[in-house]
């Protein structure tokens, strides 16, 4: 090692001073009051260099994208802000966004005060940006550019406030699509291959209420005293996912549901990679999984908000499956809940599935399930299966009264023990009967209704109840008599079912009677023929000429021909 | 002849075993052409499950088998496949032996008639030689065992196979001349499904012919034997029914089994004529037409017995065919039983005029049944009329083939 030390120092001295740049990525998820969910990505690259220093041509780009660096140096741009948005940010429903943007494309640029022909630079800049972002920014020209005198002051360093060096333009008609997202993603150091950018898949991002992607470049101070300056490039992507198009209308979100991807690793080039979830509003109303002990607070838009923080640079965030899927689940969970549906295809057979959920975290309790199925769906009780947590769960009491055609329906009652925090599925097969044509309802292809199943149970109560009767109780709490202190009576009704039965052709009664009787008559006729036919030897009758000849002979009195 | 028969049995058992183990077995046991509400295996299992639950299988409308079936399958439900294969084997062997006996009788009569010069000259070509008659029993057994209808019926584990076995054993006992066994087996067959009642007349005629008792209503010997046979038959029927009562302790099985067969409440489609007819029936006429259709099965017995009193075995065949076509819940297993008898009269095939047309109709219908069922029930692009049409055509074909074969007389 001692002999190689001079060599190492020598090699270190030979390498040019590396551009010191730093990359951070973060994602903020905020459930909005309307039930939609707001996700905001920010990717920040800090570069400790000065483009505009005379004589120093920057040629070594590492994390900072080369295309933007060349744009900055060629057009002497001090600040560049460009955004592409699809949809309108609804402030009344969603609050304030972290990074605001108008619909369509917006571009505002502060040029350096050394620029002589600002308009010329502006024109060329819009064309170059149009090429970089595959957008039609070339439609920006003098007819839609303004120079605001007070509104768009520089957001970064710089004391020049001559608004002649500011240009602002919007293209409200610009549509954002995958062709704009792809070059935007290419500007990131890790591309869309690692880190938070893997979540950006266009089929989900553009299927949202609001989508905005932006690039903000400005010079900033590196520290408090502003001893050294750096260029900051921020790429932001804001998206609001609609509650209702995500299906089911339930306020349950996960990274997979939003982006159809999960996170597998942080970007290796990032110095920090974090996910923040805003839990300030009603922390009891939803639960996060996986849970995290890290909490952060920040003052944002004049409000102190609390965040759960997930650090993606730590391997334990990804867990054993090496995949991080954040789940926000609605905490409203009734302890007992049941669903029912019909499975199978065709009009011959089917299966009734009843699913009962026990959402109590640690208590198991028995439930009584009652099913009344009409007689025209013939249940086969030997196909009855009850499974909980994919294991067989035999009911302790079964009362079954089979149906009698056109007399009474099936009755099935079972006492099932539900294990805690589980789903129990009861399945039974049935066959569909063909009814007489007068027994069908006026619209037979609508189907036949099967009444709800009834699940009755004594559910363990969180609160002790009084069993003695008092006059002061309000009406809504005194409907069901309370017999026990520690559990209350609950009856849950499932959905009714709509089942199709095979139908005969209703226009055919007369035709059917005629045709069937025809076939029976053919049978009868052939048997009658068989039974009553006798065979006789038949003398062949003489031909007409011979008969005439015999007639004449008879008249003449002459012997007849044979 | 034991060796070819054994070979045939082995081949048949192999085919059935292969089908049992394949995925076709479940598909076949759901087919409405092969199983009916009376003899589906699913319902037998359901009945046994109900019994385990402590509910009488006859309290619902799912199980329509006799208590004898409950008793039998209570013990052998785990070996059901073997039971049905053995049953088919028994049927085939019974048919083989009975046709062999029948052929011996026919040959003997032919020899006597030939010796006493009773045949006119132009009939000599119809005489059968021992050589042709040698292979007929094997052909009959083959027609039964290798018939696709029988194979389907066995793979579906339809209890029709058991009913066929009882009828085949009854035919064997009748032809062998044992009146007691014949009466008992006929009672068992009637107990299983009522229609074999009509086989009483041909069996009686056979015995009378065998014992050289002339069929004359004024002769006391006729009445003596008839009463004996009837007594055996009715007595065994009463005993079997009584034993069934003691199995479950109630008479519930009578409306559930026999009431079901007669009143046809279940309109599940099958290959017969009843289902669609009664699905589209005006309520006012329902009882009338039920009576008409049921009488239709029974009332050919007396006229046919009068006409065919010299050919009782042919009469048995005709009766079985009539039952298979006109019963309330026919399946292909019933059709297979009477089709097995066809080789017995193979010397008369030249007189069948439209045999090609009729057999084409039957083949085409058998192929179209599953297609039109699928189109109606699963694809939804056809409706019940399509399946009904094929049912009509199939039954028409059967009636026509019966008509052709009746020309043998």
C-alpha cells in the first residue's frame, strides 16, 4: 500500500476538478378533502458551476442535462420556467398546489442584462425548447409575448429588475401528452429507470383530473452568506387522481393503484430520495401501510402540516419483497360485513357465493347465516363449502329444509364461527329449472330475484352497555334489547341476487302442441297400420280392352275370353 | 365363445376407465341427454348427503330414486365407477346368454318346420345357418357395450345402467324359463321405474308358449298359469315396496318417485317429448294431456300382444322400444338397450326400405343435440325452439325406425 500511495495521489491530481452536482428527489402525497389524491414529484439538481463566467466553457456534464446547460449558456438565460399542464387546478375543491401552473403551456424567462437582442434570443429560445420538449412552443412569437412589469419577479438570485429582460408567454391551447412526458423524463439523471421516476407511466398519469409537468431553472445561493452560487434545476410533476375513475369509489389508495407500479429502489445518483405523506387532516381516518416511525413537520402555504416520511435510500423501507407500495386505507371498517354474488356462466348451473368479513382485530365470534332460495334454483347441499382463510371451516349447526317444487323454497341456516380479521366464503351450487310458460314474470329475460341472505350475530362491543331499561334512552339506541353487556346484536343483509332462467318461446304453445301430437300420431299411425293390416292375394284385374271385348261377346252370346 | 366375449368386456371396460379418468367425465355427467332428474348421479349424491344431514331425501324435490338405490349406494358410493362398469358388463353378459338361448330355440323350430316341409320354396333363402347364428350373441353384446350411448351413460354414472341391467337379467331369466326369478326381476324393474309393467304380457306369452299352454281365455290352464305368474309378480312387488317402507319409515317415496314419473312436474329439457309440451301447455288441459301421454305408453301392450303372440321376444323388444321413446324422462341409456337387440334379426335387414335415411336422421340428431344446447344455454344465440326441434326429429327418427323394424313380422 505504501508503494502505491504516490501513484494514487498522482492520478488524483491528474483528473480535472469534477463538477460538483447533487441530485435530490421527493414525492409528496396529499389526500384532498374531496377524496381525490394529489401527488407531487420534485427532482432537484444543484450544480456548483457558473455558466456565464467568461472563458470557461463547460463541457463536462454529469447530473445536469446537457441540452438545458447549452440552452442556458447560448441564450444567456438567467431564469427559465416552463410548464405544461392538462386540466385546471380547482382551488375550491383541492386547496393550493405546491407549484401552480395554468392550463396549456407557460414559459417565462429572465435574460441576463448582457443580452443585446432579447427578442431575437427569445425567438430562438422558444424554437430550441420546442425541439427539446416536443411541444409546439414555436407558436410563441411577438403576438403572444408580454413583458410583465411587476408580476413575475425573479425567483432566484439576481438584483436586476429591468423588465425589458423578462419575457412571458402562454399557449392555453397546448395539449400535453406522452410525447411531452418522454423528453421531460429523459432530462432526469436516472431517467425513468430507477428511483421515483419509475412511477411515471403515461397511461395512468394522463388518466387523471389534473396533470402538470414543469422545469424551473434559477441561480441560488449555496449557503446563508451567499459565498458561492449554484444553478438549481427543478423538475416538477403534479398530478391529481380522481376518486371515481379509480373504481369502486372507495377512499383507498396505493402507489400501485395510482401509478400501476411500485418502487423497487432509490435512484443511485440521488443524495436523498424521500416520500412524504400528508397526515395532518384526520390522522385517525385512514391508516398507512407500511407504517413508518419517521414524522416530519413543515410549514407550507402558511400552514403547519405533519408528514409521514419514507426514506428510500434505506433498504428496510422496501421490506422483504424489495418493493415499496404505499397503501392508504380508509379506517372506517364495520366489524361485520357480508356480500353475496352469483358465479358461473350459462343458463344451466351456477354458484352462490356469500362472503362474510370479520374485521375485529383479535376476537372471533359466531354468526348465524340464513339463506332462503326460491324453489326454481335447485340447491345441491353436498356442494356446500365454507372456507375461512383458505381452510375448511365446518359449521357447528346446519338446518336445511329442501324446497318442494311450487310449494316452498329452500331454507338453509348455518352457525359459522368467524376467525378474527378474516374473510369467510360460503359457496353452494345450484341448477336452474325450466318453468311452465305461465310462471314467468312479464319480462322473463330480466331475471328472477333471490332475496337477501341474513347474517345475525352478537358482535363484541368496544364499550360496556347497560342492560337495564331506562326511560331516557333515545329511540335510535333502544330498538334492539340489550341482553349482554359486552356484545350487541347486529343483523346484516346482503345484496339480493338477480338470476336468469332458461325461457321457452312464449309465442309457441299452439305450435308445440300440434308438432308434438304429430310425432305421437305418426307413431300411433304406424302401429295401427302394423296391427290391423292384413295381406290378401289379389287377382290382377283384366285390362280395359279385354273387358270391352267380353262385354261385346256377352251381348253376342259367344263364350268369353279368360 | 367365452374368449371373444371376455375380450369384448376388456375392451369395453378399458374405454370406460379411460373416459372416467379424463376431464370428459364431469362434462358428460352434466349433459341433459344422458342424465335426467330421475337418474342423475349428482342427485344420488345429494340424496345421500341429505340423509347424512338428518333430512329425509324425499322431503325435497331433488331426489327421485327408490329406497333400494339409497340402500345400495350407501355402501358402494366410493366405488361407484366400478359398480357402473360391472353393471354394464352384467347387462352385456345377460343379453349375450339370452340371445344365445333365443337363437337355439329359433333354430330348433326352424329345423322342425323344415323337416315337416312347412316352408314354401321361395322362403328358403331366409333360412338361417348355424354359422351365421353363431356370432349373433356376440354382436348383440358388442352392440350394447360399444354403443356410444351406453358408454356415455356409464361414464355419467346414470342409474339408467342399473335399470337396464335389471331388465336384461329379467329377459335372461324369462328365456331360460324360470318363472319365479323372472317375476321377481320384473317386479324389481317395475319398482325402479313403472314402465316395465308392460313387459308382463310378453313374458307371460313366452312362458305360455314354452309350456305349450294355448292362449285361450276359456281354458283353465291358461288362467292357472297366469294367476301363478301374476301372484309371483305382484307378491314380489308388494314385498319390495314394503321393505322400502321399512328403510326410511315412511311412504314418502311413493309420491316422490312414482308421483314424479306420472305427473311430470320437472320440465328439465331431455330427449323426450314431454318437457316442452308441458312447458307450453295451457293449465286447463294439463291433466288431460298428462293422462293422454301416459296412456300412450301403456296402451300398445294389448294390441301388440294379440298381434305378436307367436313372437314374444320380438314383443319384448317392441315394448322396450315403445317405453324408451314415450316415457316421461327418457335418456340415451334407454335407447341403447333396445338398439342392442337389432343384430338378433339381422337376416331380415334386406327388407328394411328406408334404413339409410332413418339412421342418418338419428346420427345427425345425436350430433346436433349438444350443439343446439350450447347455443341456447351458453351462447344465447339460439332459443329453446332449436333444441325442441331436434328432440322432435330424434323421436320421429326413432318412431320411423321402429316402424321399419316392425315390418319384420
